C-alpha cells in the first residue's frame, strides 16, 4: 500500500477499497525497508476495526 510520511510519529496510508468494504478487522504492521529490500525496522502488529458503513 502507498504510504505518506507525516512526521517521526505519524504515517498515513490509503488502503484499497476492497480491504474496507466489509465489517471486520485488519492487522497492520509497518516495515521500513531499504533499497535492497532489507528490513531496517518494524512496528508491532495493530488490529484496526472496520465498521459497517452507514447508508
């Protein structure tokens, strides 16, 4: 997914619509990867609830 660096403490992401189309949850983990695809660091996994959209 495409991310935007906001600050040292904040990163935003635009998720594909199919990931948020139905209620449930997403497990999210951020990885910092260098140009050679080496993982330089990663966050803990966070569960994000997806609520049903109101009509």
